[in-house]
C-alpha cells in the first residue's frame, strides 16, 4: 500500500495552496485562526468565492458541474483550505444533500436544485433530528400526508444547525406507519419560506444560536419535491449520513488546531512542562493515525479496491480528537480561559481581555465541542455499528 503522494498530486497541492492564498479574504482567515465568531456573511462570502471557481462542490463529478477530482485531490484541497484558515464549507448543501439529489433525484430536480448549491447562493438546512428521535432516527414522527399533488407536513425538527439562515431544507418525514419504522420514511425538499414554517433559535451557553427548533404547521410541499420513491427515504438518508460522518472527522482542521494548541502552550509558558507536552504529543500521534486511516481509504479507492465502510469509525476518532484539543487549549490557559466575555470573541474588540486575546474563546469552544460525540449519530451507537459491520461481531 503506497501512501505517498505522486509528483502530480504534489503539484496539484501547490496549485491549490497558491489559489487559496490569493483568494481567501485575510480578515476571514484571521477570524478562523483566532477562533473568533464567524458571521453568515463570512461563511457565505467564502462559499461564493469557491462557487465562482467551481470548487464549492469540490467532491462532485464533472457531469454535475464539479471538478471531477480524485479522492486524493479532494483530501489535498480540504487540507490546504483548513491550514490556510478558510471557514469550513457549510456541508448541508454541497456535501450532504447534493450527493442524494445526484444519486436519487430526477433530471428535473438535478437541474433545478444543483446550480444554486454549486454557486453558494442557496443556504440549505438539515431536517433530521426530532425531540426523542436522534440516534434512533427511524422513530421520527414528522408527518407528510399526500393530498393530490401536494404533501401536507406537520411536526417538529430540532438541533437544526444554522437553521435560522436556511432557505431550503431536506427533510425526513413519515409517510406511512405500516411495517418497520424505516420503511415508512420519505425524503422531501422543503422551501423554508413556505407558510407554516417557523424557526425558533435555541440560545446556547455562549449566547449564540447555532441550533434551532423548526416547526411545520400544515406546510404544503409540492409532490415534485419528493426525492426518489415514497417510503424509500431511509435508504437515501443512510447515503447522506455516510457523507456527514466522514465530514465530521475533519482531520485537516485537527491538524490546524494542533498548531494553534502549540502556539497557546508556548505563549502561556506550559510548553516546557514535559507532562503537558506529553499530552500534546499523544494528541499529535492520534491525529497522524487518523490521517493515515483516511489515506488508507483513499489509497484503496485510488487502486480500485473497495475501501472499508468506516465512516462511523472516522467519526468516532475525529470527534474525540476535537474534544481533546479544545480541552488542552483550555488547560494551557488555566484560569484565564474561564471568564466569558462574549464581545471579546468578535473581531475588532477594543476592550480589555482577561489574560491574552487567545484565551477569550477557549472555554466557549470547549463546551461547544461536547456536541461532536453526539451529533451525526452518538459515538456509543457508532461503536455498535462499527463492531457489527467492520468486525463482524
């Protein structure tokens, strides 16, 4: 198994690095490197820059307007964007629903929805989790009743990330109560400007409204917005979740944040503490191991062999690594990481910091990242899936 990059792949990486350096707005990169709050405009600006280049859908095949890159090229692109301080691509459109539309949507749906996703003009949200239906997603109760050429949708979704910005939502809905719970689920595309849709932001510990409740009260959805066949949505949902769990692992962001951790440790005077540096070294070993696992998958794909179905395993390790580096950053800053001054997490803050400026977001980020082992399927459930599918137990 050859995990080394070829000369052509190294040349490709250099070209991506140069383009990102020339096109990523420095003010946005500075916010990312300092873990400051990103606005909707920040995220949308970068999405549209990529969209204009044809790279927002960097994982798309050429037939749908993507660059048609290999798995290795996609990995190198993600790495260069992360290390340069680019915001994460909001995944709901280009990474999650787009592959479902490509695989299961009609030609008319592909022509209608994919261009707006590829350009970054349309913000998509995810309608999966419900109160009482998270890891056990098949128990969802949001109902869509077919009436003529429309579905009437009633119910609630929760933990909808950045749903306050959403313009369209891909939605799992129940269209039948017969048979197993999975067999009565359908996949609908829903215009969030439709009458009867209401979004209620959920304020978190850091004062931000990253997630939302979304309510549907007799919302009319044209039947033409059904993806694939009625009651086959569970199949499409599993296809999408594999993309989500791989995306959550985000090894390239972990590499960038490792360097930030080292900078904080040096600035706070704990870099020379060998016991603390041991913890950084252990983290770095695990990040390298995660990257090797990703590269093994890419190597298998490049050589035409079937890669292991390890999306769940990547999610488990990646999310735990994210929690560890946020914890070590907070420990490095000690008591200076504890005070919460919301304004100090915004670019341009002119007030007094408690400790150094890099301390301001550490506690808020630490608490926020407790989510990583829960969303996209809790790690406890993912371990059961991995043991069954990979280990055969």
